[in-house]
C-alpha cells in the first residue's frame, strides 16, 4: 500500500511537472496546467523560432545535466540491476536527478519516452521502504519491481498494464507472491494519481471496426513489424552504448537538439515522446507520405538523441513508430483491398511493433488496450500481428548471431530477457 501510494504521488507530480514545463516553454494554455489543449497543438501554434529556441535549451539542459550527474553523482543503478541485486536499493539523489532530467527534457521536446522516470521514482521508494521494513532480499526485489510498475501505472493510468509489466518483463513470473503485490501497487498508484491527473486515457480514438481485410493484413504484416522493430532496437542499442559521458556530452547534445529544433520548424509533430504522431495515426489524420516522413525522422532523432547522451524510455517512441509504419503499410494494402480505416491499422501496428521492440507481448497488448480503449474485437488482429512480430524479431536475432557474430547483433534480446542490453528502457 505504501509503495502504491508513494509511486502514485511520484508519478502524479512528475506528470504535473512535465505539463507545466510544456505549457511554459511553448506558451500555450498557461493559465492552467492541465488543459484540453494537446502538446502537439501547443507546439504547432508556437512560432518556428520558438521551437528552435526551446529545443536548443533542451540540448543545453540535457548535456550539462547528465554530464554533471555522471561526473559528481553516485553511479546509477538501473531497475533491472536492482531487481537482480542482493541489495536492491538505488542511490536516491542520483536516481531522482536522473528522473527529473528525463521529465524536463521530454517536456522541452526530447523525442525519448517519459515512462522510465516514474518507474525509477517508484523503485527508489520501494527499495527504501523495503529496507526500513526489514524485508528479505527476495521480497525487496519484488517490491522494487512493483514500484516500477506502479510508477508506470500512475503516469499513464494503466493499472493492469503496470502489473503485467512487472510480472512479464521485470520478474519473469506470474506466481502469486509476485502477482498480489504487483496488482495492488499498480491499482493503488493509478487511483492516487487520478486525484491530480484525472481518470483519462492517453489517446482519444474514434470508433473503429474490425474487418476481414484488417485480420488478413495483420497476419501478413506482423512479421514486417517484427523485422522493423529489430532494426530499431539495434540502432538505439548501439547509439546508447556509444554515448559519451565526458565533455563531448554537452557539445553533442546541444548540436543534436538544435538540429531537431530546425526540423521542428517544418515538422511540429517531431518534438516530444511520440504521443502526437501516434494520436494522429489513431485518428486517421495522416497521409501515407507524411507518415513515412515522420517515421524516418522520428527514428533518426531518437537514435541521434541517445547517441548524444540524452536518456529516456523507448516505449512511446516505439508505439509511435509502429503506428506510423502501419499507416504506410495499411495505406498500400487499401489500394488493393479497401474498406479498413487507417486508425485500425495504426492500433494493430503500434501494438505489434511495441511488443517486438520491447520483447513484452502481453504487456504491449494490455497497454495499448488501456491506452486507446478500443473494443475487444481487436484482440484477434492484434494477437495475430503480435505473434508474427515477436517470431520475426527472434528470427532476425538468430540470423544476425549466425551470420554476423563479430557485430554481436541482437545480444541481450531473448524471449526471457527483454531488453537486458538496456537497463533504463
């Protein structure tokens, strides 16, 4: 209960901080922190010069912030490392600073996800509470994982998704000793966060229907999403591994985000974690050409930001990539078999890409259904696409290990160890 309450308050405060910085930086709906006006609309209404200025400021904050943290702070401990450690506690000052930097930079327009920050805050709190309560090492590990899931549940209002994330991704078990605290902490955190954020879901999706065309498309294109997800994970993994931690970090970060600002002058959909483009895809408000351009640019700036040394999650960027790719593939499919809305394609594509790229099929399905509140009829095409995507991802991993062992493609990505190569996913 204490972990759920603490993670809920932490997630709520981080979300309020993010919204407040967004409104202040881009100058929209400044009289109220939580407003009906979206971040995408706010960025679009801002002048092109303001976009460049804000994103350049983002580069300055990211570069100096993480350079100072690496130089003077205690070494960071990822959630995955803490869950496997004999002492699951994480360094409080460094972890809190790391989380705040992610929130501030995402609010200013970083293309990385904001979901790692509330997970880290929840895990830090759970580790501290577990130590104070004198829990065993095994119990403390479970609670640290539950704290991460509760933070995710709080910031995105996904109580079931947060619990399944803990069980599938962090602990790798659905035993009752893990299931009970995972469900309780996520439910409590989501409810607590609703007092400050409201009971809203992430995407307002119009009424969508399932057609035979969509079902067949899902089975055919599922493997394509898996192969694309594998390529995306390879790019981001290599970029993160090559990121500097010395004096080059502020320089590269400033240059990277200034370039993103210039791109944002023409493409206001680029700043942020990808929620805007994904929402446009779900609404059916993207053409194939624009979706293809945004997909290429989103992958490029996500990779470049990691290479420059910025930190953040890849959950919402992966979701957006899948939705954008689905618009392209679905639009092509509709030329030969019309009758399916582009939003329906986007929902299926987003789920399958997320499931494969993060190697969490069950969590991805639950998250997208909680994000969008689409009907249960979508389970059939979604599960078909997810199955094909995950299988295709594994085939790519095995192919790369067989034919390019010197490059170590796919190392750390296995069915039982989602994202081992990246502790701060």
